[in-house]
């Protein structure tokens, strides 16, 4: 059978450092193929070459047996390869149809745009895919998941036969993900080839039928997912045996760590109450927009609750700004490290010290020796892999960046750790290390509140789990009395 | 309106220690503190050395092509011409590092210049009643005017979230208007010799404005590189969201950088009127553009969080040396403006290429 896409011996180096040493890949028509690998495995480089953004140093790319050469993204599209990137870049003030046909609008008389024809064909495209989206809606009014579907429609409008999806579910909830999977299956049924890139193994096993694993810039292996189990796949990705995915060693004590009562913020959250004991890991599960992050924003002084009380260590506290929350021993690892966690232009050391500047340098002048010590300590503690701590944090892999964020907060010796999606976009190996860090923190008497949309993670790490639905709590359960099905059911 | 070069009166000076030497030293120190290795470090190194190299080449070319260029008198002259723009550009660096801009500095130069001059003039008609007052009072008032203008811009930007471009554009117009109202549109001449000293005097043979620039530079370098407040500035400019979640007071940091820029503009205004011996209501027009140019040529990113005050100083020197060199070659100031435009755009183009090509 003819292969839709065949890649062999793909190589790419940047300034003498090989990002991709041997990229190999085969895609058959009508299949969903998972491309797996840790951060730094060379997946992004591989994708960027196939998108026509990077030029390859060596290797061959064949589309239906024919050698192809891409000088720019337009060439890749013309040969039927479309990539839906992790970070979508829609034009928010344009309609869905305008976004789909951006740059190739149907012409009307006098050089104008034939809006009617454009809207009609866009709508036909969306309807064919059974997407419940109107072509005349403004992009900014769509949810992230809907934008993703529009990207798929856009890919198909180019008549792409090979569709790459890079971490498509990283910003959408479980129900929306199922919607996306339904769309993927329809594409599959049409005989197209879908390449699915994700760190979430449960999704890979749910949607894909074959896999290829990259590690350290090279092809490691491939096969049918039916022939491999989850530990086996993890072993290939990580390159070593992993005893247990979730390192959980903590036991909750009886002392209260943080108590939240009747917390409300208009149009965001309503009547949220929970109490977390010292040594406990408390999970918050829910869809995007269910009000999970909003709870943290209220707790950390980033948003003002209209009602409710917060107790830390049994004493009621008032928190008006992040500095207040920090003074009470709270630490917040935000959902998006690039947007709200790190100063990417600055060094690893500066980022680690960013939340402790007044404490580390009580005088106006910086205590540089102390900053260097603190940074070294955190890098050792969390095994942050950086050549030097004066290098920009943007040069680190996702997992190491996340550990820098954790280091920034652990430097303050927090009592309560608020974690919002602590392992998003982090590879399997680094995930385990982060789980160990969380677990150790709880074991030593820390209080952990963790938001996650990954069911396995919530179930694997939490002692109790609160499910959020439409800004309200849909109940709190201990990990023994609940399972994946009921969490998903409650959240929707 | 007098052109820039006619406001700057060439003056004599002797035994000048080269500012270029100082900047080499500080670039070098900075590097060894950061370490020499790693591609990112190398990139930063090239970035700073790149601008320094351009400066050295410029100086070398001018030295060879013109016998007068490397004379003590001329070097002193260049440094003097650079001192006012240098002070303004250093203040601008603080603002730009936080993703802001301060368009009002030229007008603040005029306002602070004329208000302080009115306190230290010996002319009975131009000054306020009781003038001349002691120099210290005049200087204090001038600084206060700058601080006040900066504080107003700072509040508007940090508290009311008005884009810096708009807030300081408003201040540009308002401060110019206040200058004209205050002086009735007339210059304030006949400043007391004691006041004029800050613009014309010497300390150990070095012109006073050059010494003032050196002090401003040293203090700014220390603040930006060695203090907590400096870290706040880089964090707020680099990622305001992350800075906020890390407990950094963004409002206060933003406010402070406009106050710094305003106070340095006040200082520059007094230097200018002290040098020319008269505070003109139309002084400082378009000075903000030269200050921004020096910052940009010096490699500071207009999108905030990245840049060094050493670069700004060299940027200001490059502009100064270029103007002087073209003057010496007898090239009209009209052409100088075209070349300066090309230099600004060229410097940023090279920067972009380095950043993306790496």
C-alpha cells in the first residue's frame, strides 16, 4: 500500500547542536498515528521541517512516493500537509470564514471579496465535518476547542491529506477533546492520515492506532498501539524502566492547612467551600471554564472575591494582592508558565529569585552571593538541567522550565502550594519528577491544592478530589470512592 | 527654531579622560560577571560588543579622515554634546525596559530649564521676584519640576492604564504649553555664574556636564544591575503577568521609572540652560527622539525586559560622534539627520537578524 508520507534520515542541527539526528516516519492513509517523545526528543524540529519552516540538513521526505522539497510553509500546504499548531494564531476580529480563507479570498468584481461565496463554502466545509460552528461568527467569540475545529476545517480547505496535530488537547477540556476525537475519526474515515502529537498517553491509546517514538533527536521505534501497553510505551519514550508513574508517599494529617468557605466571585465562581489538611494533596478537576483557575485567582489576590473567607493554619486571613497571599505562606504555580510563570527573557537564576527579592536582599542592593546560592540549591534539589543558571530560561525544555517555576516558589518555603496544571506540556520523565516533588512536599507537612484536567493525574496524585462544573462545586470525593467515568460524568 | 547643533555651542576643554575607556571597562566587567561561555551568552556578548565595535570603527574612521577629530578639545566637545542626550537616554532606558516610552522629556527639559532659570537669573525683568536665589534652590526646583512631570505621567500610566505613548504625548504638549505660559514665551537670560557652572565648569579638567553624565550612568548601572528595584524593572518589562504573580508591585515600579525619567529630564534641562546661559521656551524640541534613538541603537528592546544602560551610553556616544564627525567634514546638518535615521534603522535591523538568525 502506498504511503501518504515517508520520511527517512531527517537531520537538522543548530549551531553544531543536533536537534534531530535521524527522523524516520511512515504514515498510511486512513490511520491516526501518534508521534511520541519527551521534550527535546526532536518532535518540534521534525514538525517544523515538515511545515517548511526549517530546512533540513539531510534526509528525504516522500509524499505518496514522490520526493518533495519545501522552501516555505506554502509549499508544504500545496503538497497536502497541514499542521495544526499547539499555539493557535487566529485573527480574532475576523469571522470564521475569513480566517479559513485568509490570503485566498474568493474574488468578486472590481477586485473585492466575494463574501457570499466565501461564507457559503466555509459553511459547507464546517457542516461536512459536523462542526456546530457558523461561518459568520467572529473568531474571538469561539472557545479554544472551536478554534481548533476551525483550524481543522482550514486544513481541509487546503485539501490536506496529511494533518499534523500538535498537542491539540492541551488547552481544551475532556468533553471538547471527545468532540475533537470524533472529528479526527471522520477525517480518518475519509482516508486521510492524521499525525497526533501529545504527551497524554491515555489520549494516544484512545485515538491513535499506530505510533512512532523519538528520543534524543532520533527514531527509536514504531508499531501498532494494539501491540504495546502503556508501561511499554513509556519505557520507549523515557528509555528506561519506570517503576510507577505516580510517586505518592504522603499521608494527610488532621491539622487544617487551608480552609475556604463560601468563596464567590460574580460570574466566575459561586459558593466554593473546601478544606485541605496539612500533608494532603487536594485535586480540583473540571473542564476549561468551569471556574478552577478562578478559585486560585481569588485565593492568591489576583482577583477579588465578593464573598467568602479563607483560613490558613486555622486563622482567617485577608488577601488583597499576591504579596499578601505570599506573606501567608501561599505559592501559586500558574497554568501557563510562559504567560504568567516566567520572565523568558531573563536568566534561570533571576527567575528562581523573582518571588523572593525582598527576602533575599533586605537592603536596596541585591545580595548576589545569596541569590547564586539559592539558585544553586534549587537547581540541585529539583535537578534542573541548565548549562549555567545565568542562561536565559527560554533555552530550557518545558519540564525544566516548570521546575524553575516550582523552584521559584519552593525558595519561599511555602505552607500551601496551589498548583494549576503542574505538568502541562511536560514530558513523561519530567512529569514523574514533578510528582515526586509534590509528593515530598506533602509528606513533609505541606498542603497541596492541585488543578488538573488530566484524569489519570488527578486520580493518581490526589487524596480527595473536588469536581467543578459551571463555577460551582459538583461534590468532593476521596480517591477510593471515585473513578474516571464518574469524574467526567460529574464535570459535564 | 535653532537646529540641534547650533544650540550646542562648541566649547574648549582639556585633559579629558576618555569616556570610551570607561565604557570598555564596564562592558568588560559585566561580561566577566556573567561568564564567557554558552551560545546565549555569546549572543549577548556580540550584541554589546557589536555596538561597541561600531563605535570603535566610527571613531577610527573619523580619526584617520580628520586630523582635528582626535584632539583633546574636540573629544571634550563631543562628550559635552553627548552629555545632555546621554542623561535623557539613560532615563529613557528605565522607561523602555518596562515596555513604556517617555515622549515628554524634550518638553520637560524646557519647563525645568525655564523654571529653574527664573530662580537664578540676575535680570530684574526675567526672573521671579527676589531672584537670584541660591543655586541649590534653583537646582532643587528644576529637579522637582522634572519629578512632578514624571510623577503625573507615571500615575496616568500605572494607575489608569493609559498607554505610555498616549500619556507622555499628552505631557509633551502640556509641559511645552506650561513652559510658554510660565515664561510668557520669552527666554530667561542672564543666569548667575554659579548656576552656569554646572554647564560650563570643570572638575579636575573634565567638563561638569560630562562628570554629571558619568555619575548618572554609574548610579543607573548600579540600580539596574545590582539592586532589587533593578530586578523589578526587568521582570515587569519581561513579563508583567509573571511579575505580578510573583508579588512584585507593578504599579509602583512603573510609576518609579517615569519619575526617574522625569527627574533626569529636569537635570538635562538645567544643564542645557546653564550651558547656553539662557533658558529658551523652545529648548529641547525633539530631544525625546534622540534619546529614544540612543536607547535603541544601544540594543534595548522596545518590547521591554531586554537591554543595558551601557548600550544606551554607547548609543548616545555614537550619535554624538557621528554628528561631530559630519560637522568636521563640513557636511550639512540636514544630511546628518538622514544618516542618523539610517543608523537607527540599521542598528535594529542588525539586532533582529542576530536574534532570529542565531
